[in-house]
C-alpha cells in the first residue's frame, strides 16, 4: 500500500514538473511569435482607439495542453487601459477558444477602448499568461505599437449661429399712378377726367414731394394707348398723341407744384398702338359670355387689322365690348416715381443711442447687424424685442448672439422663447448648436436634420458631428466648398492632405488653430520648414499649444529635433 502511494506521488510530481517545463519552454521561446499591429501608431477615431493584432505562432511552439491568455494594454503616464483579453488553446484543450495547432497557426484580434487625452503619449504592450491545468507562467510584456495620434480631437464644437435678417430699406420706392381716359379717336384731356379719384390721389402725391424732405422725386413715366378696334396706323399716331398731351400736362403740373428738381425732369414717354394685352386682361376679368372662346379666336390672328375685323364681326359680343371694355383701353397711364429716404446707417446708430423711441423695429434690427461688439449687438436686439415681444427675428438673434458669446444657458433660454413664438428653421438650427456645444450630438443632429431647408450653418453642424463620429467622408460632403478649420480637418482625416492645405489657405483670417493644423498638414507632407514656421506662429498666439505639440504624435519624428524643441520649450 505504501509503495502504491509512493508511485502515485512520483507520477503526479512528474506531471507537474512536465507542465512547468512546457510552460517555461513557451515563455522562453515567446520571442519567436510574430505580431503585426494595425495601425503601427495608434489613432483616435470617434473617441475610441481601435487595434487589430495578427499573431503567428511557429511550428512546435504551442503546447497541445496549454491555454494562453493575452491582453493588449495601453500604458501611459499615470495609468493604463486594458483591452479585452483573447484566449487561445492547444489542440488537446476542450474549450471554446481559438485553437492553435502544434504545427503552428495564427490568430487575429480586434479590440477597442475609449480614448482619454492622457493616452496621447503611450505604448501598446501585450501581456500574456500560459497555463496547463493549475500551473501558469506570465510572459514578459511584448511592446507592439506607439500611440495615440489624436488629431480628430482637434475638431471644434463651435457654433455658427443662424441670424434672421432685418427688412430695413433705407430707400423705399413710392409711386403715384392714375389713368387719363379719352373719347374714341380723340386725344384731348377732358376736365371730367381730372376729377377722377385716381387723378386726385396722384395730385395729392405730387403735392407731398416738395413738402416731405425725405421724399425725393425720381422721374415720371407716361404711356399712351389706343384700343384694338381701329386702323393700326391711325391708332399708332393716336396713342403717341395721347402720351404727348399728358406728358406736357404733367410737366406743367409738376413744375407748378414745385415737385421737379432743377434741371432734372426725368420724363419717359411710351406708346402702344393697340392695347391687346390690356384687352385680354379686361375680357378675362369680365362677365362676357363665351369670353374664353372669344380670346382663343382672337389669339389666332397676329395681324392687328385682321384682329380688329374679327372683333367687329362678333356681333352679339361687340356691343358689350364697345360699351364696357374698349373705352377703358383709350387712355394714358401716368406714373410719378419717388424715393422715400430713411435714416443712414450712421444716423440709425446715433438715434438708437440718443433717441431710441424714434427708431423703427426694422432699423433696430438693422443696427444690431451693423455692430461687431457682441454686447452692443445683444443690447440692440433686446431693444427690438422689447419694442415688439412677438418679433421672432429679435429673440432668435438674441439667442444667436449668446451662442457667439459662449453663454449656452442664456442662448437656450432665448431660443426656447423663439421656439414658442414660431418654430422656424433658424431657431431649429440654433437649438442644434446649443445641443452640439452641450455635447448632445444625437439631439443636435435631430435639430439640424429637422430643418426644411439645409443651410451652410446647419451643414457645418452636421459636418462637425460627422468628424466626432469618425465619418470623415460624410463630414467632407457636409462642409462642401465653404472653407473652415473643421472642413480642412475633415479632408485631412479623410486622407486628402493637399486638399486640407488648400482649405486652410482659403480661410481669410488667421488664428492659432489654423496655424497648428497647418503644422500637422506640413508634417504629413514632409515639409519640415512648413512645420516649424506654422508651429512657431501657433505657439506665438497661444503658448499653451507648446504642451499640445509636445505630446502630439503627429510630430513624433520631430521630438528630438533641436529646432522643434526650441519652439515647444
């Protein structure tokens, strides 16, 4: 019995030592395993760091009874982040893991972790543990890749507010208009015509011209007509005489009322021999029997003489045409034109501060659009809203200014008021930017896509969201040809480095981030001088960007460059 126990212990001990020996052999020869990591320098996309690892085991390496658990770990200053582990097994292991043959084999692993800014300078290592039954051995960590390129995080979640326009017109055209009607085949002005209501209104308008300082006469138009029921040659002369006689009358009237500027009468004189268009219009509006048939028949003839005969051949209809339609076509139309001139921009800006009660709503909205100072802009839009609390444009624009100021709480408050008044596209777009700046990308996208008509502002918002989500081609499409920092970034991330450079060059102003991104673009293009020149400009505008550049893997090849170090120290 004692001998049996002894033999059993020997067998167990041998098995244990055999297992340890096999595991130690796997550890010792672990350097023969080849790993390929994509990408070689890790990258952040859509706020994640994804990796693909392909491992190749040599022949006679993987013990048939062994299980190997490998965990990729991203190690960085102050911490580390482990990916999900992968477990591989030998041929004799009964489990549901990927099996590696004793004759060699490979595996492919895909993993993802959430990105944090501290990962920018980091190293990806593979930690592995091999085990046989209860025994296990930890392998030496294997360095796999460096990282993380975090260029997508440069995206600016900035608003491009949508302002609703004012309707202020400094110069408003005004017209006084009247008809002088004539007896058939005559061109003399009858006294009775001068007593007609439209003529009286015209005279009243003319009298206002010299009496109203900001109402300036700009010219008069006289157009003489004849009805289409006489000989064309006769009507041609008649229509001209009707225009001439009224023209002379109006010049005399305007001069007597002192409405004409000196040496600047600005009269135009026209005539139409036969007013066919006027005829069709009056017939269409009449209660004449078979009027549509009459017009179709007459439209068949382009010769005015033939058309005149056809009119007179319509015996049943002709009496009504003669009494109700044709007399209204024997006329001269008078138009006296003037411009009502309002306050100039300078006057508006002066009056809104000194005499705000005299400034109209439209002028207040216009004043806000004239100033660049955001506090003044906000003040003028608030004055407009106080003047008319139902003005959707004023309250929307108040929200838009708060967006520009970065005051999201007050922007949202104003825009919710605007939404309650009238839920128009501008309000939807601006609420989209509120949510974008709050980090609520899905809600922001809902607002932008709910707009009936996309704008360059809403497309900018959607393009920005697309960058954050790692959809770079979509972002490029949204931004279109409108140059902006985000548009250039989208092209760069989509692989169009030269396009990114062209977009940055097209931006008509300079700023620190424009120059910083130029440095990144130049690094990808291999333009060392361009990198140093742009980076120097960027840190000159904001020295804090030195720390950004020191940890930016886009500049990894310059980390030991003396010129680079001189810029970022």
